[in-house]
C-alpha cells in the first residue's frame, strides 16, 4: 500500500503580485506647551509612518527660556520582518514561512491562504519568531497578519501577501515494495514516475533508504521514469527497510514538480535462492545456503539463442496459480499452465508443463521457460517469495537488460555508474 501525504493548502489559486519588503508601522509624537503674557502656543501631535524602518519618537529643546523639555522615549520601537517578503512570487512550497520581531514580542500571527484556511505554525518560547509547520500549496496566494508589542509598550503590525510556485505539471510517483510486504533477498526498491524526469539528481536527492542492519547499496536510473535501489549483495535475511521519497515540491525540470511525498516500510524474508545450470536439467533450491530441493527440469533449447533460457540473475516477479501462454510464431495460443512464477519481462517463467514430461530431467526443449513436473512446480510455487533470486548459468545467451527488473544483471560498478549523484 502506498502512503501519499497530501496538503490541505494544495488547491490552485491566483498568484498575481510583485516583490517588495514588509515593515512595521509605529505611531509616535511629541507635545510641548509654552506660555507668555499675551499668547498661548500649542504644538500639535504628529503621527509618523515609516515606509522602510520603524522610527522612534523625536525629542528636542524648548523654544524659549523657561520652556519645559520634551518627554524622552522609553526605547527603540518594535520591528517585524517576514520571509518570504511581501509580494514575493514563485515561493518554494516546502520552504518555511518565518515572521520575526525585534525589540518586542508577538501578540498574534496568522498566515492564511485565499480561502481563509490557516497555515499551521508555532511561536518560540520568547514569542519573537513564528515558523510554519506544514508545506504550502502549489499556485496559491497567502496572507500574513502579525501584531506585536514593543519593549517601549507601543504596538507594531505587519500585513502582506506572497504567492507560491505554479507548476506546469504535477508528477505522481509510486514505491515498490508496498507497506508491510515481505519479499525475497533479491528484491530491489523501485520508484516509478508517471512522466519523464529531467532533473534526475534533484529527484534522487529526495530519496532515502533506512535499514535495521547496515546494508551497502546504491540508486541507479534504469530509464527516465524509474530509479531503483539495490544492495551490493543480496539483502541480509529479515532486514527491516523504510524508504522515504520526499518528492512534494521537488522540481523535476521543465516546470514539472513532485505531487506528493511517498513512504513505504517492508521486510526481507528468509534467504532462498534458486540455481539452474541448464546443461544439467536440474533446478536446485537453497535456503540459507543449504540445498532444500532439487527438481528435474527442461529448459530452453540449447542451440537457439532466441529460445534458450538465458544466463543471468533475475528474481521472482509474480506468482500466478494459472497462466495463459500465447506465441503464434511458435504455434501455440491460449496454452494454460499452472504454478507459474515469472522471472523476467523477457517472457521466462518457472512453471508446470506435464505435456513436456518426457524431456523433463533429460533434454532442454522449452521456449525459454523452466519446465517442471506438476508436483514439483506446486512445491516450488508454495515455497517461493517475490524477490527470490534465480541464477541461471550454462546457456549460450544472456538475459537482455531491457526488463524493468534487471538490477542483478549489472555488476556493482556498472550499477553505481547509473546514479545521478
């Protein structure tokens, strides 16, 4: 099962603003009254709004002998700043929104989208900084409104808006294995994207693999829509694995962005490996290095590279109690076989074939599959797990590296060379 984290601010909205800076407004004033024998003079209180900085009240001397001096201010005025600044556009949806007050403390901070939905956030203990606690939505306009009280007792405020990046496309990604799966020791981690990824490095930096025991492994791009992680050697049995793909907000290039974060947690099962040395007509099953089964088999035709069972390490990809095989070129359609384990997208299976019973254990006559007697095929099918390695040797041809599960067909150095980092 896939877990996708969606964000409540993620619907599209308008994004039509210009870049600027936000500054607190502080009103200050002074008054002095001077008397004389024949007249009374009054200085009016002036309100001052600072466009760039928060200004303190002015002070000065009396204008005649005997005048009372003006009252001194108690200290600097509070100043509020915001990141992103008011009227900023194309803001990264994963970057935190931060509002900070100096020479004062916050009374209230609110950040909302155009629908009035509040962005979650929190103040620090000193009440001098507010930081958002969730990602923003694509293509939205946000408003912040902050109020503070300065150390001089006066009020300050900041209001402003900004807009987030508006993708040309939002690309979904999936992870395999899914949550709570148990898989064999050859199973790679697979991330598939529903559209090509131009900036592979950006996508790969968002991926991480955590294991319950130390495992050396690496990511490799098999094509522009798939990146796999596999260990250098087979997984240690019973390893717990957690994969995190923090892809929301990642720019894949060309205006395409990640749709959602995706995570999965799964476990590695017992160690079971199958070996087939085609000239021997035997299929052996090993559990933790010890042979637990040895079945007679018939493999692909030895002399035909198109029909042989190719050399290479592949894995059990699917388990199908019944499968229908069609290949008009070789004269069969709607051929039903039982206890089928697919081992590649090239067309090879391990399956029952009682119609070929005369050659099982003595001759290779199949069209590339590993044929077993019905009872043996059922016994193996019941023991198999997705991700179990199948190692084939002795053939005249190799598995092509065209399957989307071809991870073990590459040596370690070649595998690492396919990383984008």
